[in-house]
C-alpha cells in the first residue's frame, strides 16, 4: 500500500473526500485500522483511559506515548500516524516541546505530532513546522485542561467562545498546522471554522461539515462502559470478549478444553 502523507490528506480534502481518522494504541489495532481503510491514525493520549486505567489524560507520560506509538507503527508500516503530545511535554518551554516532538518523530516513526491549544501556541507551532515537524492542532474541548475547565464541556456555544475558536483555528493555520482537531463545538461553528480554513478540520463531536472525523477506537467498538454522545458504537466487542472468555473458563472448569486436538503426543 502507498504511504499516506500530509499531501495525500490535502488531495483527499480537495477532492471532496471525507477524511477518516481513528485512534490506535497497539500493533493489532493499527493493523486492523489499515485493513478497514482508515485514512490516518492518532495515538491519542486517551491511551490513559482506554489502555492504562487512568481517569483522564493527565498522568500519561512521554514514555507511555513513545511505547504505544512505536507499537502502532510496527503494526502499520505505511500508515500516517500522529503522535499526541502528552500533558506537560510541550507546555513548560518551547525548548522542551521541540525536544520531545523530535524524540517522538525520531524514535517511533510517527509522521506528525498533535498538541492541544489555540493562538497561544501559534509561535510554537511555527517553530515546529519550521523545523520540519508536521503539527496537527486541537481546539474546542481540550481534555488536558479538564481541571481548569471544571469538566468536559461543549465549547463555543456563546459568541465570545465561538469567536475564540475561530481565531484559534486561523492562528494555527497561519502558523503552519496541517490540520486541526475540533473537539465538541456546536455543529454550526464546526461548519463555519471548516469553511474559513484551507487546511482540513477533523471533528469529534463537532458536526458533519468538518473535513473529516476522528473517534476513539474503544468507543467505536464498544470496548468500555463509557458511551460518549459524540461516538457511535459499531460493535459490542467488550461483550463479545467477555462471553468468549466465559466460555473458555467454563470449558477449562468442566474439562472440555483442551481436547486431543489442542494437545501434543
Ligand atoms: O487523545 C485522543 O484520543 C484525542 C482525540 C479525542 C482527538 O485527542
């Protein structure tokens, strides 16, 4: 399969094709995403909740992200993979941010990094893109700021909030971001921002007018109890796994597994 690049994403957007992005956290998931025709993958810091058992994304470290992203790359050598910069890997100083983004690209094989933040991060995004690091922005609901926001809330319902989202999107585009995640903003604002930008918008809970959509793989597959409104469950993989493991446990206990077929003479 041909390697997907930033220019592939631009071409698809220009051709009016919706872009499909999904999170992946390990080699098996990335292989399955590729087989399913997902355009590009995000190794999200949502790994904190979906794989590592944390309540939010804040405890996720660079080490966590490096290990998971390298695994995703091993499962999908041709995929376009975005490395999500974890909390406090880019906020403290630009030097830190450049160092960490460089390590991410050099050691995991990721194609780009993503960071949460608007106009206040435009100078950093400019520095990164100037150094050859493709950057995806992330505005609207920013989970790394959950403590400050006082929860996970829709952003941009009022005029001032909507103006700020638009201003942030334009500043990130101007700074050289190749795409922007719009998380949980009203549908009409998602449309307005998408129309105002040349670069693709990738929505999550921001309506169908975005250039593409991103979803968390465990939400799509029904692997956790958590059911966010912005996601649709396309399968109940969690229940399927539970049932399969119950059958295994029953069969070991009642002696019907292993059979002669599973044994060596
Ligand atoms: O970490 C993540 O999965 C994300 C998506 C929700 C966009 O940032």
